[in-house]
C-alpha cells in the first residue's frame, strides 16, 4: 500500500475464486513504524507541543510537566519558556505562529492552543474523571472524585 493512501477495505486475492477475501484494517499511529514518537514517553504523538527552542514533545508530556511537575523548562535543553504551543502542525516552528493562530491560551499553565481539538483533549486530561468505564462524571477535585467513587460505585481509590 502506498504511504498516505487509505486502505480499500477488502482486497480480493486473485489466486483462486475460492479464496476468502482478506480484510485490510486502517493503520493506527501506534501501528505505524514511521509515526513520530515523543522522546520522553516514546508514545506516538497525537498533538505536538512546540517550545520556543523548537524542541517538540507530545502534548501529554508537556501538560504533565507544566501542570503536575510545575516546570516550564524544555525537557530536552532545559530552556525556560513562558509558553508552549499545542498544535497539529508538527513541522511548524514556534516563531512562525502568531497570536491569530491560537483559539485560546492558558497563562497559568503557559500553553497556547492552536485548534479546538487540542484544547478539548487537554481539558479532558486536566479533569478529575471517574475511572469507571461506563461513568462519565467529571469531578471538581480529588476529594470530590474520591467521594463520588465511594458513594456511586461503592469502591475506594487507593
């Protein structure tokens, strides 16, 4: 299959009419050996975080560093930066973005969001979501989440 082309879905094998058609599934980023991976977590990059030094990580590692570890230093070169840009334009350099390119900014975390999808994916990461698979409750904080899990699901967290 040519890179960048969508699979047809079902390929007929031309050897014999009695052969069973082979199902060709679309390739995911996790299955793509050429997918860009984050140098921190080694996972395929869904959204790119670009720092002013133009080093890149996945958006999850960037959010983890800024929100949980409270550091605004580049994980690669340790250069401090007030903001990073979360984008789907992996090749675009930091200095090529303008304020018109951002749908929203979060100055407390130091993040500019280049599109609505990366903003929504970040919001989901920062919420206190119920760990039960069939429950879609988002709580206000850890105490609220612990209380919810205990009362609604009769379980405890840690």
